[in-house]
C-alpha cells in the first residue's frame, strides 16, 4: 500500500467513524443521556439525515461525502447553540457533538481532495 493510499484510507476511516459516533451520540443523547423530556424525546429523529448519508459514506462515494459535509454543519450549529444555552450533561454532549462534526468535516474534505487527486 502506497503512502497516498494509507492517507486516503485513514481519512476515510476517520470520517466514517466520526459519522457513526455522531449518529449514536444523537440517539443516546435524546433518548437516555440528557433528553429534553423524561423518558426520551422525538428530537432523536434528528439523526435521520445522517442515517441517509451513512450508506454512501461507508461505500466511499465522493458525492455523498460532499453533501454530507454540508449536512454536518447543521449539527455543528446545533452543538454550538446547545453548548451555549444548556448546562451540565447537555452542554458536555453538545461539545462532543461539535468536535465530532468538525472531525467529520475535516476528514471528509481532505478525503475528497485526496481521492480526486489521482484523477487530475
């Protein structure tokens, strides 16, 4: 495996892993860890758009990476708002959401650049 292939694989794994963890975090946050209402919240459905992106990301489709990068900015924004507005566990989970969305965004943008480089 060439160094370029290793970088590409590492970026892919980082992006895919951060997306999966972001999905798990969103569901766990709204159902068990710190729901808005006791017993869970319908806000757990916020991960449905990420679930739509997951198959394409796992298949390493560049088009999916591109639109998922734009999608994850909404989760970054939610994390910023909730980290500022809430306290305790919710603020901590919001900070984790911010980090995960930034990791996905950075890894995805680098993956797309590296994957397109040989085509040029």
